[in-house]
């Protein structure tokens, strides 16, 4: 499965801290790149990172929660978006992109355990 994220890099701030901005390009319709840069709005070490997309056609709010127990960890990811105005017409495309991002997290466990 191809990832929706094409490129990502730290644009400003300190990595993983509140206020850090990450420049992100997502795979858009017809192979185009869509800007989906985001800012970290909450960061609790080893527990939670919450981010707000600040560029691009959709501005979802996302969150990773990590719960460590019994020698392992559970990661929960949520992504929410409420389209307004003209964006309601794009809801299907936006939802598909968000679903692809969530599906791609299934490989995260394998990636982390390989390191």
C-alpha cells in the first residue's frame, strides 16, 4: 500500500515540542502533491502528541496517544475534520486521504520493532 505522505521535514521549532512546524506533502488527486504542513499544539513526552494541519485544503486535528504497560505499548491515532462551506464538496476526497493515512499506521508497529 502506498503512503499518503510523500515528504516530511521539520520546518521550525524544536522537534516534537509545542509550536514545532513540520512541512508535509501528501499524495493528492491525479498524482499531485498537496501541502499538509502541521504544527504541534500539545506534547506530553512518552504520552501524547496533538497536531493541527495549518496549510492545504483541509485542516484536520490529529492526535497520537501512547500507553505503556506490561513491557509493551499501545498507540492510538485519531484524525478529525469538519468541512465547512465549499470544503463539504471535497469531503469524499479528504476522507479518502485521511483513511489512507490511518491505514498506513498499520506498518508502524513493524517499523518500530525492527529498530
